[in-house]
């Protein structure tokens, strides 16, 4: 038995139990026990008094889009001006793999242990996450507009089925269907995904939902109801669904989503940067909907660590509520761990440090003067800690990083490969900007 | 002559000149020249291809309040419940000195080279900033409520005059008057400060202004006008004034402030955490008012680096404007450097890298994979860079930090001393919480 000793432990269990001076015993990929005081006998690893908390869960991202990070910043029409043309012209399976590798390095270094991705060539995303040792939900995007990896919806579903086959019974990688959004796929595709979902219990469905005001107008004009209702009529509002953004639900929409048991991935920085306003996170959670903190793609939120989401998520709710009270620090960390795990249907396996759960955890150094004093460890994490404070990252009992050195991937090569691809992107951007001038 | 070579340079001059492969020649405390290509002869320091940009300017903070960081988080009535009782009971000159020392370590490590402080026992704040090598504006707070360092307004002004005497002709430390706010001091004190200011050209005045809705109500009820007008009638709206927060000015207030030439210190995180809404930064700047990014005290904003303000400041304006365009990345970095310098009347000496200016600059490593690709260096700085990327910090030609090691202060001792004081604070908090239960 391995024992992590001399640790300050944040369990994120139902009682938010904290252990000032504790230990965690590991058996293979699981937590066997944890406690205070003298550790049990075993192969001891001294945590040097550092903080141990559950690995963080990022329930909505587009990992390969690291390659687009910071591109078209502050530009309103960047989707049609840059993203779609670049994706059509340049996004291949190899590009996806390179982008995901850089994203995996960043996730591990930022203390994220589980990512739910939706993009293209997800078999390659899965292969990288597997090699990196991360836990992942890999979502085959299904889109009616020309996608880099499928020319028709039939082809998209064929890729999805292949994905299911490849990762059947994988201990860490889970296949998932990811229809792009109600307005971009339409009710027919949503219905087809709902059928697929019913036939594949345990596999999450990911979709952008109620993300833009244009989407609301589309639903009203085309279907005479809300975009949430369009999704419900197609049978897709089920506990399998993780809806990303959910910026503009009506009260009735919120009640309906709660009744159906769907979950939400909240992308504070992405929403804020797009000027879309403030998502009703407080109301969603008050209705009993699980809401996880997510990064969105690195072109939208620019980072893949959740520390960058903490302060914005909390401040947005405080601004909307006109008080310091909404979304207190404990809730922010809950959303980044156990509640985020719940959005992916994994709350019984990850998201808190409890006996029997997977050993997905991170070690955070509290050495930096910027973190002190610590009156409330949750406040320290939310408003002062940074990804560079994460010293080590473990998934399923294996260290993916120790002393800030990623063990499972060659970080230097990942960066060099990504930069080479970025050069081709830059050349294309220059052409685009020339044409549109 | 010293030469910093092999640097990527962001000058933040009027043309936002960037140099891909450049050098900066230093003569004593000043920049003698800078350019591209082969550096001139001299004592060369190789910057290893890192980014060099102007040191950042923090035009509103309460440095000694590092000791309160994270205290009373998410609690609405924390000012009267915690802060004022703790300040009255426990804030001495020694406590101020210890808190400032921790703050100086954090500022230097976060790439801030100039701080404008307002608190108590500012002679001690000045002494620490001087020893740390930082550039500072030290503001004697003038408050009608019982302050830790003066029992009457006469005593407060006597302290202010003493401060002026101590730091007269100091190359880096500037004395300043800091009336707390219009509602807490009243027009009589504002008038007295205005007289003092007229007699002390070149010394800034710092004040909280239009920070809360209660302040607007006070002004309307007591004076039948806005709090900005109360300040103007007292003669205090002058170019010497750096007004902090300015959350709720009317259109007429904005026009008046612009006409009078005052400046604003914007505290995005502090405002957001307090649930106060979004300050009209876009409108203030459109009116021609210089707006600097500031941290506020570490109890309100939790950090003393400006990186933590970048994304919130930009996102808030984008949300208020309903678009990606407001407050683009170049403007954010401008506000953190040259525009911030302007708020303190120092735009001719610091804030950009130009010949003849003070050598206040920072070296930023772009080594972390999380920062790449770099399509736009301003986007990288605003939405991906972190204080831990700052490798070295120089003020007036002297390195205050190299390779993340603070050279001018004992960071370990600063932290240990602060933690000892925090223990006394914690004991008092426990008593307060007991009594109020």
C-alpha cells in the first residue's frame, strides 16, 4: 500500500471535511483510506505539508483549439472570419493530435485531471489523453456545417460509433456524442442523438445550449418556443446531457432542465470575453441543476486551468446579485470538483477524496507569499492561487506531474510541434486579413 | 553603460512600438537608448529572448492590508464586522510595516514597480518601499472616524505635513494626501485638502469616489447634488486627484471630471467581488479621463499584481457593451503602464520604455506552454500570462528581483513576520464571531 503523508487535505466530501495534518492510503488506482495523525504502514510519500485536494474536472472544452489561442482577440465576427475558414482549410487529424498534446500538458500543469472535450478526430484526442494518463470524455462533434472530419451527418454518426468501439471498457476514456447546438444541427439530428443516447447508457451527451441571443430568436421563429424546449421535444433533455453555456434560459426553461435532470457546464471567462452577459448560475443551482466550471476552448477562454475561472465565476454572480454573498468560495471549489464530476455522471468515482474513489488528486504548494495569510483555504484557492502553485497531479493513482515536471508527455516537444502548426495558421490569417481589407 | 540585450521589447510608447530582437542601454537610473539588432558596446546582460516591458503601475492600494487577505470573504457587512474593529484594536506602526513588507515582496514578484498607497502610518510604508527599491506614492489617510494613527483631523494633517518633510526630494517616494471619501470626511475636510493640494504642486491626492450607492444617496440627501459635485464644490476636482472606483458617475459627472482633468484608478476585482456592478471605464476613457488599473487592498481584491485585474477589467467592459470589442488587450496593457503612470502625474518619467525615462521595467518569461501560440503579445499578456511568469523586476536601473528571487527584501522573513501577526488577527476574529452569534 502507498501512503501520501504529511498533507493538509481538502476532501470536498458532503461534509467538506478538512484534515489539517493527514494522510491518504492508495491501493492501485483507488483511495483505500484517509485520516488524521499517524499514517498507516506502507510505502510513504511525504507531501511536505502541502495541500491535497481532488483533481479538477473541466466539463466543457475544445482541447485542440490551443492552436487558436489568442487569435482574433477582441474581434466580434471572428467565428466566420477566422475560425471556420481555418478549421476547414487546416484542421487535420495530425493537427488535432498536436493541439491536444499541448492542451494535455497545460491541463496537467493546471491541476485538471478530467476533461470533457468536443471537437473533431476525437479518436486522436482520446489517444493523446490516454497516453497523457488523463481522464477524458471525448465528444464526437456532429454538425450540419462542413466539419473537418465528416461531410455528412451519417459520416458523423459512423465516427461516433467507431469511437464507442475503440474506447469500450477503457478505464479512463469515455466516448460521447456532441451535437454542436440546436440551431446548427436542427431537431432531426437532436432526435437521432437522443435515440443514440438511449441505446448507450452511461455515455454523456455534450451540446452548446442557449449560448447566444440569436439562438433564442431562431427557436422562436422556427419552432415557436425556446431552444431548451426544442431540445426537450427532441427527447434530448436527459441526465446524460451536459449543456454548455446556458446563458439565456427562461424561468420555465430552468424548471424544465431541473426536472429532466440535465447538467450545465459554465464557462465564465468565455462568456465574459464574448460580452454575452452573465449566466444565471445562481438560479440554475438553486433549482438543483449541477453546474461545473469549464474553460471552453482556448480561443474563447485562453486557458485550460480552472483557477482562471474561479474569480470571474464568483464575481459575475456577485455583480448580478448586487452582494458579496452569491457563489461563495466553497461553492466555487465544489463546482470545480465534486459538482463538476456530477455533470459528467462521474460523481460516484471522482471529484472528492473518499475511500473507494479513484485516486485523482492534486498537490498544491502554499509556499508563495502571495497566498498568505490563509484565513479560509477556499478563499485562498479561489482568489489567490494560480496554476503555477500546482506541484503534482495524480490520476488513477499515477503521478502525471511531479515538481512541475510532466512525466507522461514531452512538454518541450508538444510546444515545438504546436508552434510549427501555428506558423501555418499565421500565414493563413495574413491572407484572410489581406482579402478583407 | 549597461546594456540589456537579446530582448523582445514592448515599449508602450505613443506608437506602441514593438521590437522583436532588441536591446536597451541604461545610464544610471535611466534609459539612455533602445533599438533593434546589434546592441552598442557596454556591460551586457543577456535577456535570453525574454519579453521586456515597462514595470506596471498600481495607482490604488492599501498595502498593509495584505494581513487581512481573504478575511471575511463573501460577507456583506465585513467592513463594520471585521475591518474597523480589527484596525482599531490591532493596527500599529509595526503591523503596518510588516504588512507592507509582505506587500512589497508580492508587488515586486508580480511585476509592479510603482504603487500608490493610502493607509495609516505611511512614514513606515514609505520606509519599506524605499528599502525595497520600489517607486511609491504614500497617502496619509484622513478620516473622521477613529483612525489608527490620528485621533483628530488636525493630527491627520500634522502627520501629512511630517510625511512631506520626510520624503521631500526623494527620488522614488512621493508624499500624498488621502482623504478617505466625501461621505466619510465631509466638505470641510475636502476643502482643507484642496488648499493643501494647491500649496503642494506635484503631490497627488488620492480618494475613494462614487464607490457605493449609499454615497450617492448621502450626497443627494445632504447636499442636493452628486458626490462628484460635492468634491468639485470643495475645489478638490483637479489634475492632482486620483479617484478610486468611480462606479456610479452620471454623464454630467463624467463631463465634469474630464473638464477638471482628474484621473481614475479602476479596481475591477475589488468592485466585482463586492457585487457593486461594472464601472463605466469605457465612458470615462472616451471622455479623455486617464484610467489606471489598480488592485485595491488585498482584503478586497486579494492580490497585488495587475495580471489578476486584466481579464476582469476587459470582460466587465465587454459584458456591459455586449460585444467583444470594448477594452481591447492593447488598452488593458496601456492602462497598466503608461496610462496608470499618467494618473499619478508621472507619465513623463515612467510607464513606457523611451530614452530619458526611468529604467522601471520587467522581464517576462514566455517559456510556459500555457502562453502559446502567441498571435498577439497583448492578448498573451492579458488573458494567459501570470505573475509567476515575471522573471525579473527593475526600478530606476536596479534589479529588485532576478530569477524570481527578491534581492532587496528577505521574503521568507517578511512572510514569517506577517503570519505571526495574522495569528493575533485570527484570535480576534474568533472573539468577534463568538459575540455576534
